C-alpha cells in the first residue's frame, strides 16, 4: 500500500512518501517532481521516495549560473534538508546527467545509481549543440509555453502507442516548467560530458534504457554500463525515451529488485 504523499515547497521543492532509505528521483528536461508519481506509489512501501523539482523548475528557485556542479551541490543540500547522509539516485535522461555529476562531485552522498534513458555525453550522434538548443526553445520564442508543446514533445520521444493516464501525467509534469528554467536547462544540457570519468564512479549502478529510445539509444546506455564498474544494464522492451512512464511495471520491478539487492543503510 502506497504511503501518504506530502509536498514540501521552498528554495528546493520536493514531493515525498514512505520511510527508510532515501531514493531520490531526478526528472528529465521535460519533467518535474510530479512525473514520478507512479514510482512513488509503487516503491514508497519499502523506501522513502523523494522527487524534486530541479532548480528553476516547478516550485524550486532558480540558481545562476546553472551548472552541473551547482545542481550536484543542490542535491547534496537537499539530502541535508532530508537529514540523510546518502541516498540512492534515480535519474531519467537529463536527471541521469545530474546523478552522474553528483556521484563524481559528492561520492559519499550517493549509495547507488539508477540511470534511465540517459547518456555519458551530449551529441554522441553528432548533433550540433546550437541547432539542438534553437530547436528546443523555438516554440518559446514564438510565444508558446511548455504546456502548449507538451503533447508534441511526448509524441516525438516516446514509443508509438504511449497513451492514457501515464501520458497525461507526463504532460502535466512538463506543464509545470517555467520557460526561463527550461531555457537555462537547454543551455546546460549540451555541455554534459563525463565519458572520461565513468571509471571513477564506485556506486553500484543500474543502467536502463527503452528498447525503442531514439533520443538516447541503447548504445548510449551500453557505453555507460561498460564504463562504470559494478554496473548492470537492462533494456526495457517496447519503451521509448520515457521508460518510467511508458513501462512503469517493468521499470518499478527492476528498480525494486536492484535496490533490494543492496545492503540497507546503517541506523
């Protein structure tokens, strides 16, 4: 049975439910804390599940300049607010970048990593960063907001047939993103590259990717799994780039099995 959910708003805002070891969910470029409701519902009977709004997203205050180092420091600050020394980090796409940078900058704060539909670097397929940023922010330049473009974005990144309540939930999470926060995040995302540092990560790691993910395809996930010691790779059949929402039952089972295989934190 899912534990009661509470929202905490402040400079860093989050949603949480459950007790025990903390699992911190880090949303993607088009998400916010509400994107993880299915994971919180499924996993809060065993873990203290926390889903944040990254700086500048949802109800969280922006930080300037927005850097991966600043985001990693904000994650460490959130763990202080939660009164825990370390947590399991579960990041989707851009949130996976945050998890990787936090594991490198604050290794003692990270008990394990779950990296979903993400990459070790931007532009592995030769994508031009300036063109990519312009394409993502052009609708905002035309006067639209994130709620206006959510459905088209989801169609472009999810596998065919993604529909129903989970799709609605994904769109609603995207609608919570302020335009300024999205612009800043788009500028930052293109600077991500930790390929040469993957071997420094010591936390047990589960890498997952949708079989049909064209944004960060299975080859990207394999690169991460090959580079991080003590890692394992799982491909989710039929899913695209938002596997936690497209295939929540499989995703949640894999996360539960992985976390359940790890020793509990000392009291």
